[in-house]
């Protein structure tokens, strides 16, 4: 990639980072994408599945087609990176690098538009609402694959801790399936000095939180992977009152559907047991999320070959992560592959979803080059 395009992409990325928008609110981000596609002379359709944008690059008479996807939304996190291009939207930041994903897909579009060596159709999918907002499913429901035909689909996520610009291709599972958990613990409120006249939902919640952790250690096969994390708890408003209710929210992740079924059953069983022992009511709401993000064999190997063709370092030895990714829904409809591209060191709090995180501008050329390479290879096979 020439220095001029690299500098342009860096500027675009800084603009997006400074103006993040939450899931389902990516209006200005989508407008920015549309303006850059217009500058590149690439036709597009906006408003697909919410604020989604799909651009189409076609050349020659080939009927082959491929999709490339990037996500656009940010997170409800207050940025502390101190970067000159830090978020100007209080309480919202690009803490997962979707600004970099979007920019690198625009970079791939620029590379493909100026490259006469390929033929066919490339669908550039700029997706909203990846962070739990159902963006992939919304785009699919609005006819993504029927309106914008593609035989295969590819995407990537930046990965802190992996050497900058190195591409990791997994054999099968890349990221886990997810589930959202809510526990509403209903007791009986009363004076804090008279606990015998109340039924304390706080104590029951504490027992439940600890008991849930035994599900993984004592119910799931040690050779399987599963995670239960309780991330929030809300209860009480006065220091001298036992509250009447406590609410906990969390997530569950697994790499196999059978394990997800087993864990869900155990969660309900444990909650019922704690409710009985503490004389409270515990209502459990369990919402399954994304399926496992799992590469298909032919596309996995195609992705690895595209990495080599682009002159990028390749890793084939990394284990999957228990993070979730709604790219998995596309893989339920079409074969494809999802890779990681190293973001460099994670030191100093530069992990995903950390308030100090920032996408590494130095990997924009590598990410754009990979996306262009995998598209050309898919069309040429």
C-alpha cells in the first residue's frame, strides 16, 4: 500500500475513533462510510438492516461473488487512552476496534478498485449493531444474501497480544457461542437491624453467584470449554434497609451446543436450589446469543493461502477464544472464514473492551491487504 493511501486511512480511522456511536445508533458512522465510498466511486445501498451499508464492486463477465464484512458500532465505555483522536462522545468509545475494521474494509475497497487483476463481484458489508444488537441477523433478515449475492464471506477481528500484522487462521472454532443471563432474586424487605423479619435477596445473590462457578468446575468436562461470568448486580437504595429484590446480569460462553444445553440446565437447577435454601424466589431469564463462529474447511485454507499471497505472517496454532462474534450468523448461511489480525502488544490496558484500548494504525495496510487478497483468491478459484 502506498504512503498516501496509508495516511488517508489513518485519518479516516482517527475520525471514526473520535466520533463513536453505540449499537443501533450508527447513523453518522454509516454516513461517513457512504461519503468515502462515493469518493472512491463505488456504488452502495444504505439502510440495510438498520444503518448497514453494502457496496458492490464488479469487474468483467465472471459470475463469481464474495463478501467482505466489517462492523461499525462502539461500546458504552468512557475512554481513558489520552490519544489525540480520543472519543468526543462522552461515555462512548471504540474499545473493540470496529473503527479500524471499518477503515480497513474501505482500504480494501480502494485497493480492489485500482487493481485490474481480478474479475467477479465483491460485496463490501459494513454492518451495524455487532455488540449485542443483532446487526448480522437484521441484515440477513432484510435479504442480504438475496439482494447482494455472495458465494462465500470473510471477515476479521483485530487481536491484541498477537504480533502486529500477523494473521491467525483457526482450523474450525474461532469464537464461542454466547448467552445472556438475568437472575431476579425476590425476597422480603425490612430493617437492616431486624434481618430475621426479612428474606434477604443480597445473601441469596451472593450464594448464587458463588454456586454458579461450580457449574464449570464440577459439571462440565475439563476437556470442554465454558465460561459463566456475572457482570452486574443492582440492589438496594438505603444503608439501613434489606432490599426486597436484587438483579444480576451475566453471560455464558461455550464452544459446543451440547455443552451450552448442559450449562443452561445446571444454571436453572442451581438457581432453584439457592432459592429453596434461602427462602426467596429466583426468576431466571436465559437468552441464547450467537452460535459458535466456526470456519468452514475450504474457506479456512483459502484464507491461509490469501495471507501468504499478501506477504503477511501466518499463524495456524492459536486456540479459539471465549469471546463472541455475530459474524457467526453469516456462517450459518454461507461458507466462510473469520481470522484474527494481530494488533500488537496489549500492555498498558490495550486489551479489547478496555478504556485504554486503541486500534493500531500500523496494521491498517496489512488488514486491507488481507481483505483484498482473500477476495481475489475466492473469485479466482
